[in-house]
């Protein structure tokens, strides 16, 4: 649970760093890069421990899958609430297919 919580916090920072600047398109690119790097520092402060702690319980492929599913949970909320995007049905279907892919990664065969 600690790994998932840390990855979730990390992902929130990552999403803001990667996509938050899209609301500020008139700002100089070098400025938004610097701000994004600053935000990414905090992402790594959560992401590195999450993967370190998680590596005792999960494989690297499982950790990456967890991170991607968290991304697909955080990003739609961010894009709708912060960026004002519309969430379309085909986005949901695509995200659902990725969650199905996680089943195959975590299932004991």
C-alpha cells in the first residue's frame, strides 16, 4: 500500500510538471522547462522510494504497470478539472484496455 500511495503522489507531481504548463502557452519555453524541472524534483522524491520499497514486493514490470494505471487514473481528472478538456468515451475504452493488460501482467500463470 505504501508503494501505491507514494506512486500516486509522485504521479500527481509528474502530471503537473508534464502538462500543467499547457495553460501557460504564452510563457517562454525555457521558463516552463525550469518550472517543470523544479516540480519533477518532488516527483522523484516520491517515485524513487516507491520503486525501492516496491521492489521487495513487485517485479519491475509490475511496478511500471502500477505506475501506468495510476497515471490513467490521475490524468483524466487533471485534464478535465485543470485543463478543461472533455473526457470522451473512446479515452475510457482505451484506458480500460490498459487495465485489462495489467491483469495479464499480475495474473499467476
